[in-house]
C-alpha cells in the first residue's frame, strides 16, 4: 500500500531521516531507499512503501519524490496527485 508524507528532517552527513505521514505517524528511512538522482531535505513531499520485514521501528522500503516544495504547496500537490489517481482508477 502506498503512503504519502513529507520529510520532517534528513541528516545528509549520516544518511538517515524521518518522514511524517498525514496521520502524524513517523517513519525512519536511510539513504539506500532514496532515488539516486534526488536530494532530500525538510518539506519534500514523497510517496513511500513501508518495510514489513522490520517490526521494531516503522521503516520505509521505497521512496518516490513527488515534489520539492513548501509544506502548504506540498499539501496542494498531494491533493492534485490523489485526484488524478482517482480519475485513472474509475
């Protein structure tokens, strides 16, 4: 199942960060799940998959960067993205 959220913080030097979804749940990720041509920073809107193999901590297994923008415009982008998905699924 795909989830949506934004990067709360990412520590480039150490290669890990935290994503928050629309329910306020935090997910850990490291640089291995970031697409090779993308940079992570606070506020980036992403689509992600949760790693079911790790039970102790909520971890991300795959990230797709949707938009690098401010939180307000990121929310607008998410709404537009979800609306497009609904149109294609009908």
